[in-house]
């Protein structure tokens, strides 16, 4: 058991965690403390056909799905914030005062900082600066995670938290979970052979995916691919017939899911490349 080690992922919606579900399952099996922040309940997303949900109940349904997925990977702590899903950039939902997009960044950062001080992660994981594909909520949580990474160890930051017995805590490494361009090319090549039209969001996602040389860390999760699939399938309301997952044969998905890829964004242990473990360099 390595219960003195801890890892925290900072995300925006139910299912955002799927890109790191294998790594978190792997670390959970090793006794490492695993925690995920999910800032919204995905209330304004599309509802898959034949799912028992309405726009009014979708948030509750997706929270339940998120808890199902977290249980599958053995997550130790799940934090659900109460911000409202902001929808895609430029939509009316962006203007909702309850949305994460409209929330004060310092307030969001303070909430993340408090959890960093509670869970004491050596490693943090979040979105890249573009949030993968430009989703306003992803970008907001990227900013909040960076803020927390840099200030959680400073007693001058959010000092009111320290009155409750918390202490400053300085994480050692911050990773962006990123997709290699080669992985998207595999998906895109298959869809093209099937005569499928590329949706704009997927084309944009592929263009924003990173070249191989900037990926610093590759975690082998091949023994957890079936578990990753079980966790993904918890998100029933997001798995309609037109989703990418439904269009890709399961055998291709399982093959691509054997490895999870990251970019080391900040490190207090020294820069490195060719890592196979997010805890490399941490005593």
C-alpha cells in the first residue's frame, strides 16, 4: 500500500474522466488515493435515444452515471461541484448566471485549492489550455487547476481555509491529459473507410490533438481496458447511436484504450520525457 501518495483530476463534466480511467484504476489498485473533481452535471448535453431522462432530470441522471463510472474504477473520492453546464461556446447557455463559464475564476480556484489541501496530491491532472476541443467549461477548469497548483502551498492564498485546520500543500507535478494525433488518425481513417461524414467537432478535435513528440508520459493500462469499457458504459445518456464510440468497432476502441497519454505541464521534480508513470520522480 502507498496510501501516502495521492492523485487528483480536475474536470468539468461526467465522462471527462474517461481518458484517464485506466490510470486511475491502476493507481487505485496500488493503494494510491485517487480523487476527481467534476464541476458540473452536464445538464445541457444531448440525451441519447431511449434514455429515461429529460432536460429537467438530466443533471441528476448524469451524476448517477458519474458515480457508477467512479465506482467501476475504484475511485476513492468524487467531488461534485454545483455549477451548471455552460454548453458549447457561443450558445445561450454560456450566458446563464449559474453556469461554470460565468463563475468567478477565483471562486472556482478556491474550491479546487481547498480540495488540494484536503487530499494532498503529489500529482494533478486536468485539461490542456484548449480544453481538448474548446469547451468553455474545460477551459475554466484548466485555469482553476493551474491556479490551485501554484497557490495551494502558499499560506497567503485563501487564508480563510487554513482557519479550519487545513494546511498549505504543494503538489509536485501537473499533467494535461492529451490525445496523440496518431490516435485520432486511427479513428478518422476507420470512419472514412465506412463513408461516414466527419462532424465538425471531431475534425477540430483531431486538429488540436498533439504530435507524438510533445507527449511526455505514456501509461500502460492494457490490463484495464475491459474495466475502462465498463466505466464508459455507465454514461448511458451520452452514448447515442451517432456518438464516436458507437461508430467505432469495439475491438478498435479496446486496442486504442491500452495506453493513456499525458503532457507534463509543470514539475517541481525536474523536467523529463519518456515517462511511463505519473509518479516518476516522486519519492
